[in-house]
C-alpha cells in the first residue's frame, strides 16, 4: 500500500480555525468563526481559510446567505484524528534517536483504557503478520 503524502505543518491560527470546523455540527462561514473568539477578525479568518483551502484541508461546503449577502461556508476535508496522527508521525521522524517502542512506552505512561490496549495489540498482531508475509515472498 503506497504511503500517503503527509499533511503540511500549519500555524497555530490555522489549527485553531480547523478545530472550530472540526467541532461544529454544520459548515461554518467566516463571520461565525470570527464570532467564536474575540481576537479574531473576519479578515484574519478569511485569510486563514484561503490558506487552508490551498492546502486542501477544507472545502467550500456551499454558498449560503449571511443576512442579504451570499457567502461561502466551509467544512474540513480531514478529520482531527487523521491530522493529529500525521503530525505526531512527522514529529516522531524528526527525532533520529527515538524508537517507536520508546514513543509507545512513553505514551503508555499515562492511564490507558483496556480497550485501547486491545486495539494496540491488534495493530501489532497485524503488523507482525504483514512482516511474516513479506518475508516469505
């Protein structure tokens, strides 16, 4: 299976706006996003939305009325989980001396539900089977 291209690193402001979009129950327009945080202006939000569109993190969901003016509403193209995992993987690869087992051990120092440990064991089982399959070819 080919590896997908990693997502671009984004600014804190872009991440903040992505979080608003991820947690909204409907596509948002720039003025709705700006209203969610007092230090955001509509111009700032529109600029950030243009960047996120360019990087294909979001898309225009539909054109809607905001009062009497037509405006775009936006929705994310990636999930928060997909993005977060990709960012952690990119950061992990930037530390040459850090092994995967050390990373996982570090993450497991926090309390982890049994269901997540079961999921990890299943992932490891599948990876082991894939390695054995590739070695026999």
